């Protein structure tokens, strides 16, 4: 059986973008990691970058409706090979190349530059020989198997299901397995996967390739992508999914990614109402919403749930060495709290004093030198702050000379190239604002620094989760938190209590998570004062903190 996406007709009809996408999916089947499309302006002749066996591969794709590709593709690829310092270079076309292109390949081979050619017949042969699913060295973890079974049980019984898994525990893996099982039992089923951001939709489609048989096509549906058909698995932004459903598209199963974006009303609510007969399930790492809408009203109680502390204690997330740096306490604000009833937002500004950048650099340098093969993310307050910190890091230590910033103001191609360099270790530190909050997989990260205040428990958990994924040789995640606010203290204290309780039952773990304060006095005071950390860390800004009377401190 051939791969649906590598047939001659599919490659011809898909156009240039279709060939690149088919190549990308093929590379996952061939065991590549960190496959990134970088086609666009200033791409230096490359269309894709990929890593396999610690080698950098560069690909140039040349689509032809008819005829053959000329030597320009070979020349482009040679430029790309040099620019990206690639170990291997492959020219891909859905037809073949001209005699002059073949001559150019031979000439380059004569000086030691090997360029591999994959033409239409090669792609067809690859599609026939590749396994039905993307090969993976990892089997489902026991809790993932239980999660899949629980979702399928609730879908069969209620038509709805909800998965809550902490970042790093594989919520997309579980969702993909559910979808793969549905397609195995019902090959003609129409599956719709929906997310709130275009970038996230693209990442989801690629993640699902690992779980979907090669005979099932995937269709990306966004404002800029209008597939010819909506068969197989459609991965869409909520706006585009709504448009398709309004004109007659009827999915059999819907998966809502990052389900915490579903509100009582709005686009997601309308989509679910219009698809009333379809089974639906949601997946999220952070089920809390600022407007207090309970997503279980749409999806039922969680079919399966595992949080950060439970995942760490069971050895499925990295151990954590968390240091919370409190600069000082504004005791005047504390004394005034019972009279004025400051909101948490006001208290965040008044309770802690900020660290100077130079002091942060020294703490980061010390942690860096204690970490084996360090790879760091530094979360900053603003775009300007991220750029400033990247420049400061690059000039502060020879190990950080290639430190770079990453934020939404950069093009997607720039971000993808930078993430590829980060994965290879060529960029040791990335400073960013919110780019890593959702949908970015960086398992090699073993050092995180928080330089920004966040009033959102969801954002804090997402950012912390960037470093919790397990990776070969990674013993623990070091976290340096320089800008803690009152709710951050509550969240960390609650996590510390949970870990303390869990670890007593998991003594076999070789690496124990610990969370500590730079000043244990400050930590103990926080512990005394925050009477209900679980409520506090999910509270809205309008909620008032209750402190004991001054005599309670003595």
C-alpha cells in the first residue's frame, strides 16, 4: 500500500506547497527529528531542515506540473548546504531533473559535495516501502494507555470526553492515539481537530502524522489554506472550521486542542452547537479560565487527569530544582493591606523589589556552570526586554555568545531556523516573551529563568512545562525565578507541598525534585500567611488577600 500523500496525482495536484508538505511528512516516517519548513524570503536556498542521528540535513523541493527541474535546484541546494552547515543535502522533485542538472550534480561530487536526488519514482517507492505508521522508539506510557481507554469509554457512553494532562505528559500523543484508533475501526471517518491559533494548527497536523495511517490524508484548513477536499483528518482554526461547517461539512469526531479556550459563548461554542451529533473531546494542560466558565459543562468531568506534581513524582516529568528569589518584602504595604484591601494586581507591584539584570546574570552563570550540557530559556517581560537580555547575555560570557531572542515580532521562518539551531546546540540560550507558552516542544531544555511577572497560573504552568519533558542525559530542570509575585509564591508552595507528599511514596526515583527559597525566612512567612494556596493561585485579580494581624508575625 502506498502513502496517500506520495501518489503522483497527489503530488501533482498539491502544487509546490503540497510537495514540501508531503516531503515533511515523509521525513517523519524515515526517522528524522526536528523537521522544519523554512521556505520563504531569505531562505538561502533551503525548503526544509531536519535532524537525524545528530546530523543536519537540508532539502530543496522543486515541484513541476510537467517537465523536469533544471540545474537551479542543484545550485540552490549547494548554497543552502553551505549556509546551514548541513551534513547531508537532498534535492526533491515530483518528476525528474534535466541532463544539465545531472551534470551539475556530478561536477559537485567531483569536488566532494554530494547531493542526493529524490525524484518522482523515488518518492513513490518510499511511499510503498514505509511502514503504515511513523516509527517511534517509545511505546505509550501506562498512564497514556489508561487515558486513551478512558477517553474512548466516555466517548462511547456520553459522546464527550476531557483530558487534562500537564505539559510534557503527552496530551497530543493521547489525542492522536484516540484519533488513530477511530480511523482504524472506521476508515472513512471524518475527523476535525480545532485550535485557536494558526501556528498551533500547523504544529498539530504534524504531530498527528505520528498516529495516523499513511493511507489517510490530512488537510490544513485556515484563512490561507483551502484544501480541495475535506476527507481524512482536517486540522483547522476555529474560524475556518466554523465556515466549513456552515456550508455543510459534517465531522464524525471533533478534538479541541487547548480546551481552556472554549468559553460559554463564542466561536468554539457555536462550532460545538452546530456539530451536535459529532463525538467531541477536549485536551488541555491548564483547564482554568479567567472568566470562571467551567469547561466541564461542555466536555464533562475529566476522563483522565494528571498534574505536574504527580507526573514528576511518577518519573514521567523531569525532576526540578526550583529556586525562588525574593528580593525583599514591602512591610508598609503589608501593614496597609487590611485597611485598603489591595487587589493582587496592586500587591504584585508593591510586595517585591526587582532584581537588577547584572545580579540575574551572575545567578544564571552559576546555575549554567553546574548543569551538564546546559540549554536555557529565559522568559522576559516584553519584546524589548527579551532583546536587551539576549544582547547582555551574549556579551557577558563566552558560552553565551550565540544567545538569541525569540518573540512574535519575528517571522515564522526566522523562529523555525532559530529553534532548529537551538535543538542542535548551536544557540545555547533563548530569551523570549510568550512564544514558548503553547505548542513548542523543546525537550532538551534543562535550565529556565523567569524574569517576568505573570499573574496567570495557566501561563506559569505552560512556561514551566517547557523544561519538564524528559530527554536522554537530562537529570533535572533547574529553575531560577527572579520576579515572583504573591500568586507565584502560592503556586510554588503548593507544588512543593504536593511533591513532598508524593516523594514519600516514590523512593525509587534517582533524582528528587526540590523547591527552595533563597531566603527560607521569606518562604516560611509566605507559608504562614497564605492560608489557602490552592484557592489563591486560581483567584481573579479582584480577590483580596487575607493577612494575619501584625501580632501574628511575632
